[in-house]
C-alpha cells in the first residue's frame, strides 16, 4: 500500500492522489479507486475539531457541511469551493434556543433537527422558528414500561422519530416509532438484547452500580426500510416500515471475524480498570454503520480488526465491504481509511474526515468498478 503523502500548497489547499488496484480475486477484483485529500480554506479563522465533527451535518443538496460547536456556533463550510463561508451564532436558551444537542440532522423538508437528551428541537430552514418536543417516558404514550435510549442515533422524517427503546436497566429491546405531534410511540420488538448485553460494561463504586455503557446501535433509513446494526456482529436487521416485518441478513467476511469474541470481564471498580477492559475488548472486530450511496445505489460499511501489537500500540486492519441496493454483499477489501471517522457521500464519492495538523481535511475516495 503506497503511503498518502500530504503536501501543503501555498494556497492552503492541497490535493494528492493514490491509485490502487485490488489484486485478490476473492475480493473486489474489478474495483479501483483514487484517494484525493483536500484541505478546507479558513483564512484566519479556526474551526472546532476537538470532537472530530461528531456534531456536524451535511445539507440535503450535499453542497455544505455545518459543524456545531460548544460556543453555540454553526460553522458553515462550502464543500464545492472547499472553504469556510461563515460562522452562524445561535443561542442556547429561549424560543429559538438550541439547548445542548448531541446530534444534528436535516429532515426531508430542509428543517434542522437537533437531538437533545429527552427532547427533539426542530428549526425552520432559516433558523427563524423552533418547535420543541419532549420525549421522556412521561411524555410519550405507549412507551412504558421502558424509555428511549439517550445515546443512540435517531432518524427523523416528516415528524416521525425512530429510536431504540430499552428497559430501565438499560437493556435494549427494540425500535420505537414516535409521532412527535401526538406523542404516540409504536414498539417493534427486536432480538437485540443478546447481541448487546454481553458487551455492556459496568462501573461499580463502593459495590453499587454507577454507570453502564454499550456501543451505539446504528439506525439508517433508506426509503421505507430501516437498517439496524451493531458493532459486534456481521449482520443487518432490516425493518419494512410499511408492514413492520423484520428480517435479518447475515454476512461473511474473509478478512475479519464475523462476531466479536465475548470479553472475559465486563465489570470494574475504577475508571482505569474500566478503560483497560474496554481497550482489551476493542482488539476484537468492530463493525461500523452502513452508508448509502444513492447515486450508485450501493451500501458501504467499514470495519476493523486488530492486525498486530507493537509495544503499547495497536495496529488495526481497516476493511471496506460493499453491498448492492438489496444488501447483497458484493465484496470487501483492505483500505487506508479510518473506519470510524465522520463520513458522507457527495456526488458519488465518499468523503472521510481527517485532521491535518489541526486543519480540517477530507480524504475523498472515488471508486470505479
């Protein structure tokens, strides 16, 4: 694998290209790709990159990226011109307050959707008006017993919220479909508890449970189907929203394991012990969320598995798997891309966030079959 060498041009915008062809006939034998790394021009302005674009959102026309900062600012980035356009000041409280969102999204009508803990705030496209929807268990009809998982991705489409619901003991149970206007929740049970519970880590302080955590369950809405996946198993749970039917598609990888090995221990009494347990568990395979390339009608998913250890450093093998529009696996290959960096498709090319000396950059991958 050739190294991607980054050279900064005088204009503060750089682009370099690596062309590779996969030679393994058992993988994606007809796939070739280029990687161009581009840097966003910001002038004298500094961008907020400490959260690795975790609070960023792509516009529906794929032309602009908005990054929400702890200063309650939206950094508006022109992806066509590769430059920062402006910083939009917002307020945290009041009739147009953003609250403390942990995720953002645009709905099909171009409205801003801000997900906060136990609430959803929907803003008009010009950010001129806001409607707040509380989503605690007391606010929702038919969600009890149970509650919406607070840290999992949610998808809103035309006033409908899709979220994982769980028990009071933080055991995921299935999918909740919530009408935000009338606050009615419909439950679709899923057999996901046995996929998550063995990998749930618990912190006990003086013998009492202090915290439980598991990796987020990924939700992806494509047309009238919702795809649910976890980081631990090589599969997809597909929900037909028209009929509420559920089917599971399992896949096989020749490059990684198909399931993460069960950890020997999942409970700790100190933060350091817990971090050590999680680090050991991370050596196993980890599957990322699905991405949909609408221009080419294909699904993409990145995963990783430990390749080797050098001292205290863990070296991972990063794998790309490609699926057709019906989630039939087409092939897989090792790629030089961080599998869990911020990613999105723009004009049929995959953009993956990279930090280049504290400057905002993207590795733009153009795949050819």
